C-alpha cells in the first residue's frame, strides 16, 4: 500500500501553533527584524518538527520579487577573481546578504556594454530587485543603470544621489604622506595605474594636499597599465638624477612590485628609498621588508554594504546615504628616515 502523502505545512499552520501572526513567522524564518528569544525559538522548533521548507519560486511570484541583489563590476577597474581586496569585500557582502535572506547575482559590465551604453541582461529579465556597483564603472553605465528604477548602492565608490560607501582615502593618504615628510623625505613620488578610479583619485588628492602643505613639489606618474610597465617607469625614474627617496603606490600589489624592482636594481629599502602601499592585503606582510600601508576592513565594508542595500529596498524614497570609513595607517619596515644627502 502506498504511503500517504504528507500535507504541506503552511505559514498559517505554524502561526496557529506558535500563537502569532503569519508575518512574524515569515520574518523569523527569513531572519528579518528583531524578535524575543522565546517567540523565535518557539517558531523555529515548530518549523524543525514539521520539516517546513520555503518555496522560493512561489514566494517570488507571490511578492513580485526575485529576492536577489545584483553585484555589478567592471573588470578593468575591479577583478574580483584576482583581487584579494575585492574578493574579501565580496565575501563580506555575500555573507551578510545571505543572513538577511537574499541571494547574490554576479554581473560583469563588458567593454561592449560600455561602447553601446547598454544595461546588463539581468535588468531586462527582471532577475534582481536591487543593484550594487562594486568599485568604479564608467559613469554613463551608472546613469544607464539608474534609469532601470531599481534600488542602487555604490560599494567602494561614489556617485551623486546614490547610496555610497567607501573609505577616506584622501585623509589616509594625506596622513601617510605627512608621515614621510616628517621622516625627512622631500622628494616623494606617487605611482598609480592610468585607468580612472574614484579611490585612486581621492588618494592622489590626499597626496597632493599633504605635499602642498609641506611646501614640497609633487610628482604623480600614471603612465602605465600593468605592474610590469609600472616597474619600467620606476626604473627610468631611479636611473635619473633627483630620484625620489620615497614612493607611494595606489595599492599594495603595485607597491610591492615596485619595491622588489628597486631592490633588484641595488637599492636598499628603506635605507635608500621608502615604499608605501594601500589596502593592507596579505601581500603587505609577505614581502621583505614588510610594507607600510593603510588598513581597510574590506569584509566589514562589504557587510555594511549588504545592510545598506537591504534598507534601501525597504525604504526606496529615503534620502541618499553616504558612509565614509576612516582608514588606519600601518607603519612597517619599508619606510624609514630619508637618506642623508652626500656632501
């Protein structure tokens, strides 16, 4: 004799046993809102006892929502598959987003999208309820994404009238440059990739501000696209007279590449030349000497990003929100007093 098919358990059934509303049951199951331990434990015990499971498709159709957030990135500026910085930020974002009851959809903006000023395919297909732009993407693509009418967040970047979260690179680099000036360095150079990026622009502005305050001449080099090309640029700089005694780089990867190249040319670090990075990724502590840099809590920023887009979906009409995180300078062995000028 065939086994009797078990009747599907509903939210209403669970609410009746728990003595609360179906809304409360739904919110507890989806980890949305705050509830007392007693009612939450009671609901979860009933859910476990009767083996209740959520039907995502039915719920999405009923609510007219996908309960999915699209994380959009532009590979020339953000390569989440190779960058420890953005990979860690994405981890923090996805982890908190999952806790809030949402799924993540990764979407890369291609060069073709940029050339055609087109929106990602997930927009037309209604695959996401909100968009989070990770790092910098071309402004006309941001403008195009805004026209789709979905809640948006700029994570680790900024755009006017859109929720934005980023670190205070201007202030951090200003302090780092001032630190080098206090060590006696008068010739300090800044090297960065030539692709436009909001964070790099802010860091360079901080460098320029500190150099001006110290009465020093600034030198910014942005004539390279890869680390190898950056090393070639540094090689030319160090081969000429009036070479810098300290170098700031846009991130730790660039800084360590430049530092290793200078060492291969016979320069001692920091006795002959000091180096500074930004981000405080793992590579900063695996080079010799260890790299002076700026610490960024990427996982926490990603987590806050998930909470921010969730709030935006709950309150689409609230005023745009900007959250700027302070960044901490981490002084290590790659920086020291400026070398004495030989008489």
